[in-house]
C-alpha cells in the first residue's frame, strides 16, 4: 500500500465508527463513521495508487500492486453499505 505522509485517526472511546485498517503501531489508518444522514470513509494510505506512483517516486513495491486485493474497494463498500 502506497503511503506518503498520510494521517492517522484518533477515535473517542466508544465512538460509532469502524476501523478498517491499522498501521503497524496500532493507530487507525482507515475509518468509516456516520456523518449527517450518511457515512464518511477516511484513509491515510493511498489504495488508489498504481505502479506509476511507485516508479515516479523511485520506489518499488516488493509485493507488487494488486487491485484484486484492493483495500480501497473495502473502504467504499463499507462507506456506502446500509445507505
């Protein structure tokens, strides 16, 4: 997963939110929560990054970019579910 200075998210204890992913240090990297009459999904890393992001930055993803395991789809699906 491509990451470049993205945020982490701090939730209040008991917050009505789903943590979809965490960084290695345990902080929330992707969260979905109610907002108004809908839901909002926020994410620190870049699940939309394709191979050009890595090559443009002079990086190599040792696992390769695999959209068949795209965590971005999980974020979208969780955000729009139940609406």
